[in-house]
C-alpha cells in the first residue's frame, strides 16, 4: 500500500550473493566437465579450478555465517508455514491477474514464505551436503588415512552430482523468479544496487508520517523543557502567535506568551504535566508578537525520553476568530 | 563494510594460494657428467699382458678374466642370468620359476630345446639337462662386457659363438670372434650388450617385450627419454644398478615375487608433479601408466601367436611363409600365425607387485583363456597400482586329456622328434614331456593363452605423457578396470537422467510461466 525506497540489501549481502552466484555457476561448469559431460576448460584446469573455487566458497561461507549471526539476518530464513498457500496461489494464478503479492517485502522480512523454505533448505541441506561431499571427494585419499573408510568413491561422487543437479535447477528457477518482483527487473536491480521500493508496515508508515504530520499540521505544536523554556514549535504555532521564524522564540521562556497575571496558571499547568498529568483541553489567552492578544485551545502532555519526563508538549488551535464571530452575533 | 569486503577478498585470494603449485621434482641422479664418468672403464685392458695373446676358445678368455677377477664367477653363478631359475612360494608351496621352468606363449619352454634357447645364456654349452652350473670355465664374460660390438653367440649354439664362418637360416652370417681384440676392449655393459638378448627375446626384434628392442640402441627422445642418444644417453645399468653382478630388476613373465626391483622413485624423488592432484595419482597409478603412453613406437611387436596353424606347406612341399607389406611375417609354417602391432596402446591392470603363474604341472580349464601369468591386485588392494601391460595372446599346445600345458620339443635334429623337422605335434609333445619328466596322454589340442608383460621402458618426455581425459572420459583407457569409481568415466545413468529432467523442468517451467505472464500482460 505504502512503499519507500529502502536499502534492502547491505553491501556485504550483495557481495555475498553475487560471489556465491559466480562460484556456484563456475563450480557447476567445471564440475560437470569433471563429471565428463563436456569439454570446456580442459580436464586438468577444470579439476584444479574446481578445487580452488571450492576453497573460496568455503571461505565465503564462513564469512556469510559470521555476518548472518552478528547482524541477526539469519532470522530471515526461519521457515514459516504462514501464507505458503497464498504465495503458491499467487505464483500459480494471482500473478497473471496482476494481483498484489500476498506477503509484503520489508527490511525485517525480505523473504516470502516460499523463499524462506527454499533458502532454508539450501542453507541447511543442499549446500552443506555439497560442501561436505565435495571435500570428501577432494580429500578422498586423505580421509582414508585418517580412518574414514569408503568402499568406493562412487557414493560420495553420486551424492555430490545429485546436489549439483539440484543447485543448477535452483539457479534456473531463481533467475526466473527474480523477474517476478514489482517489475520484471526490480528484484535484480535491488540485488545490484541494494535499494528497492519496499512496502512499508503500518509501524513504518507511522514512523514516516508522524514527524511530517506535526511539522505540517494546521494545529500549533509546542515543546517546553522542564524549566518552561520553549524548545520547539511548528509553523502553525508561529503563525498563530504572529512570529515569522522559530529563532524569535526558541530558547525563550514560555511566560512571554502570557499576560503577567496568567503566568502562574501556565507554571502551575507545567508542574502538573511534569508530574505526569495530561491536559485534555483548555482555553487560554495568549500574548502574541508585539503584545498582540489572542485566545486558543490548548492540549498538553508530558514528553518522555528514556522513561523520564523531559518536558511538556501539546497542540494549540486558535480560537480568536470564533470569539470574534461570537462577539459579532 | 569495506573492511569486510577487503578481508573477504584477501581470504579468497589466500585460499587460492594455499593450493598453488609445489616446487618441481627432485632428481637424485646428478646428470650426464656423473654418468659419463661412470661409463668409462678404469683399466685399459689392452695393456694387460694376460690379454696380449691369442685365444683358441671362449673358455680360455673366461679363464684369463678370472685370472685377475678372481671369485667373480661366484657372483655370476648366484645370479638369475646364470641359473635361469627363480624359486618362489606360490599359494603356499615352493616352486621354481625362472626361464628354465616357465611356460610362455612364444617358444613355449626351454626343456628339450636348450641349444636354441640358451644362445642367450651367459654361459657356454647348456645344450641339455646335464649342464654343469658349477663349472667356472663356462661363464661367458664377453656377452655382457664386449665393447667392440663384434662378439656374437650363434642362435643355435647353446651359448657358443661359431668357430668358423656360419650361415643362420640361410640368411645371416656369423663370424668367429676376434677374442684378443674383444678381451682387450672390455668395459661395462652398454645398451647393446644387454640388447643382444633382451631386444631379441622370442626369436626376433621386439617380439617379446614390446618396450625393449633394437631401436633402444640409439633411441631418439621420442622413443625413450632416458636412453635418448641426443639426451641423457643413459645405459641400462644406470637404472638396473648392479651389485656383485646382481643386476636389479626382474620380469613378471618369469618371476612372481615383489623383490629386487628398479623403481622410478629411486631417482625421481617425490613430489614429482607440480600439481597436487597429479601427485596424488602416484598412490594408485604407476608412473609407467601415464609416462609410457604407447609401446613398440619404433618397430612392431608380436601380439598374437597361434601355434595351431603351424605346419602348412605349399603343393611343392615347401613351407609357407607369408610376409605382409610392412615386412612382418603374418605366417610361418614352423611357428604358425602371427599378428604384429606398432605404436600399441597398452592394456591396464591392477598390480601389487606379485604375480601367479600357470605351471606346466597345473591343471587348466581349456574352455577358458589360460593366463600363463597373472598380475595380482585390485582396487581394494591398497598396495596395487594401475600398470600398463603388453598382453601377449595366442594358442598353444596342451594335453587334452590330462588338462595340462605341454612342453613340445621344437628344436633339434630330425631323429630327436623336433617339431621343426617333423611337423608332428604328437611326437614333439611326447619328446618334450619326456625330457621334462612329465606325463603325456597322447592327446593334444590347442588352448588360448595370455601373458602379461608390465611395461617399463620407452618412457616419453613429460609433454607426451597421458593427459587427464585419456582415462577420465567416457572412452577411457581404463575401461576394463571396473572395480572402482573413476571421475569423468563413470556415472550413474539414472542419476544423470533424473538430474537433467530436474533441470529441464526448471527451465521449462520458467519459460512457460514467463510466457503466460507476457501473454496475459501481467507485470
């Protein structure tokens, strides 16, 4: 419903993704040559480079595991059964009717349930099986020296070959499904640049909208510190009071906004709020710029930072015009 | 974040480097200079008074040699070159193998054919079963130590040279040796000395081994990298190092135990390959397998000898000899049918250094091909390596009732019953088995036999060695070795098919899905 350009893939994540992609593709190309399927690099080079790539892949995996643990990104891959059917329905039917994605992509949840399940399977099963069978294959003779005994290489080789087929099939599916984002290319661009239009959760919408609401509201906004000094006001507040710039009021004491005889009432209100009370509404007489009088409706509530009341804030609505109208009546 | 990139990149680089090439191989032998010095005789035998005389017989030369080199005959008499016997324990019982006792599928056996066979014995006069192996006069020093190239033993002379000019088979002339000149020029054995016998085993050049032949007299690097006249120019004895006349090395055609070997590793110390994976191959693959890609590269070797076809004469009663366009005999009425091959791709076997032999006393199954010698080993045998072999095949006479191989009398005078004079197999079998002291039923047949000859010579330069795909491919040289999984050669057809189906489903599914998206003009 609401989207925002977000840095969805961190630098390392993209580096990891593309390096992994390149390594898997290279491992597949060289690996199937070793398997005898075709001639590409030349057998000796294919074997040698396959082994180098295997080691590079292992190092990458170590870094990726470290990154996933330290950033907590591993949580993205916890599989869930929620919306799996919805996601399947989407790929099978919804997508052809331009139906919306059934699950929303957010920075906290980048993967849809099917992706979670697939990638979880890859990370927990396929890749470990490939890495372990691969290194057993590579160090077949040495494994015998340390006492691991295989009747033949064939079991290890078959398992490794099977894993390779699964990974190649995955890559084709993965490349295709990468086109099913918001546009044909949006997912791919995101994995290159890191940025993507991402749907916002309502909390994220709030985070985005609330500051704007306060800034642009027609209600005046104010924030006083514990000592009653003005710390922040919005444009509407300045307009209601007749000021033209925040510099004219920020840092000054709030008593300047009242007639001297009303100042104790303001101080008493501040004390009540600092004690934790809220003022639902109150009509007060103000003193605007150059002593211009006026009347407005006011709300007030304590402002908490780290559980401590640091001041008082609230909104004001000008009542002067209403009063004038009433007087005319 | 940049730091992590950097560290990752560095790590990848490091991981790659870890596997980078090792140092080149270490060759223990120190090269031409050392060899050339060793090849020079330390004594000028021409200056020795004892040799400045004329000799009436080869025995006189031997006595002259032994006059200075006393007790050397004891060393000689302890060697297989003298005894032609190799006692070994086979399947628990002690048997005596060696040239004297073994059956092969060339000229079959020594017994009863001595004067012909023993032309290659380092002695004089082994013409029958009564040769005195303790007579030091009978040691032939010259066949190994002649450096003039003029000393020749006559092919049917029981080890003796001729005493007067003689024609062999009406073709080749043999001259009496100039013993004085030869004796004054003795030295260490050259390739030609060893080759006198070892190049011509089986009755002609390269007949037996396939990797030992007259081209090794002055080979090019393409024929043999070690012996190359324009290269290291190594002699046989540089590898077949000799201690008290016992020459290291032996052949599994005549012996069975894993002893007294020459190893490539004696000079080429591990690691010999820059590539770790290649180096690892040497655990299960003999050096010879890759470094002798083909044998009989200069001249053909005999691959098939069918004795059953022997004895054909044309209508004029003349023995038939068929020579092919390349000059090889395809048929000889005395010996039967031959097949020759040049540039032969070896066959490969698992070999753990021990062999089994079919002895003349063993019962055979004539329905099957009889393996006269069998190289032992398998993938499961951790001591076995893959070896290249020449497999000599043929048909030879056997006792169809007693189910044993037969030693036929081939060579001799007509009245001796020799096959080559009478062309009567029954008579030849009777006389041969009689001489061997073995029973013969009077019924013979011909059985197909095989003999395994591990290849060791004709090593090529490294760049001509086998490459990966000679074995690691669907049309592998090792197709016959099926007891292990060989990457590139082996696969599970079912698994590969399932895998391809999986990939095709992924591709097909994606294309179909994408097309529908295009057609329905959804995003």
